């Protein structure tokens, strides 16, 4: 099954992987990479490209809001 990984969306973009559903879990997917299995939990992937784009855009906006908050704190910081 094809999944769209959003775990690293802000650094590597949305990654499209051919993954398989783990037999012991209903929503955890894995894929083989150089002989090792990598797992993705439901919060780290989407099953459609549109949902992955929505998730990545939300992650982007959350990061912008966090950085704006940090900028505000630094602007209010005074050394006297």
C-alpha cells in the first residue's frame, strides 16, 4: 500500500513510500530500507496525498506560530 509520510515534512518534504500493514497492529505501517524495517505510526503518515498536504501545511503553520512566539519573547527581553 502506498502511504505519504509527513513525519519529516518540514525538513525533507512529504515522502511517498510503498509500505505494508504490520500483522500485529491495525494502523502501523512499515517498509523495508536496506534490510531494516522502518515503522510509521498513524500521526506520522496519511493514506492520501491531499491529507498529507493538509497535515504538512498545518505543521508548517504551527511551526511559524511557535517561531513568532519565540521572536516576541526575544523582542521583549531587555538587558539593563
